[in-house]
C-alpha cells in the first residue's frame, strides 16, 4: 500500500458532515465524517453504509465501511495510526 499524506491534520478547525440519499430498487446510502485537533494531536473518523436490492435476482448490495485516524505531529516528525 502507498499512503501519501499531504496535510498534518494538527491545528485545523473541527468539522463534521452527515449525508444520506435514496433511489430506485430500494437503494439507500448514508455517510458521516468528523475531525478535530488539539495542539499536535488530531483525530478523524469516517463511516458509510450502502444498501440496494438491485434490478435483477441475486444482485443485492450491502456494504459498510468505517475508518479512523489518530495523528501526532511534532517538530521532529509525526506518527499516525489508521
């Protein structure tokens, strides 16, 4: 895996986002994300759910995703746990 980090996450304002949508064939999805930081520490979480019956037999979709990220950024470098 290649992970390219362009932002430190530290000293950024806190934010949160929630979204949902529905569609044909009983399609529905929802997602959320939130992040906050304090000094050199930063925390970020994300989750999503997708569900659909599909338009033909045996075409059901159920998917759940969750990711969290904990970071420390200091003068000599940083560390993170995803």
